[in-house]
């Protein structure tokens, strides 16, 4: 597939994935949603499997590029960068991106290619944040454990709906973030 040729179909595939999971990503559904015939799809992809493969590659490569950008120090300290990532994930919820993430993880439970894509993204997340924690002075094992907790917090907080108002939730998130950023003894 030529880069860019199937972008509209990939975007429609992600929208449907977020809405109804991988089983909903069907050529007929996408064509209807786009208001076009199925023929346009087959000029860009050989079949549904090729679209799904392109979607996984786009998601994997896009997430890894974003992770590398988010964790680059660019003059900031490691703690400042960690705090910026926490702010990014907690202050504005990207509901479509989270729905896509969850759908890919559900898909990964039964599909090796989806599992490999998710594993690649997770490895990049843990490696890059682990490096930030190493830069704060933690040992390798401590940094890796802290990176795991960091991502457990980021994704877990987006799935929890504590019985608190927005101000209480913000306070809880801030206190939790402070624990993740605390100087280690």
C-alpha cells in the first residue's frame, strides 16, 4: 500500500474500532460510513486483513513516535518531563484514543499481530519512562518498577470513576502524581 493512499479507510477503520471493536471493522460498514462503494476499498487494500494490518502498523508506529516525543528531555529535567506526561494524560481525556487503545488490547487477546503491536507499544512506554526514572537516580530495577507503576496509574486513572466531583478527582490525581514523582530515599 502506498503511504497515504488508504488514509481515509484507515481513519474510518479506527473510528469503527473505537465504536464497535475489531469485529465491527468490515468493508461494507466502512464504505457505508464513508458514503462510497466497496470498490474504492479494494483499489487500496487487497482485503480486510490488509486494512487491519495497516491499522495496527499505523497505531504502533504513531504511539511509539508520540512516546519518544513525550519522553524527550529537550532541556527539561527528567522529573519535569514525567510531570508533563502525567499532566498530558490526566488533564484532558482523549476518549477516542482511549477507546482505540482498549479495543486494540481486547483484539490482542485473540490475535497475535494485535498482541505484538500492543507489546511493542508497551515496551516503548516502559523503556522510555524507565530511562527518565534512571535519570532521576533510580537503579535499573527500581526505575523499571516505577515505570510500570507510572503507566498503571496513567491508564488506570482513565478507567476509574471515583465517587467524587471534578475538584476531588483532580486532588486525588495530583496526590497520586506526587507519589510517582517523589524523591526516592
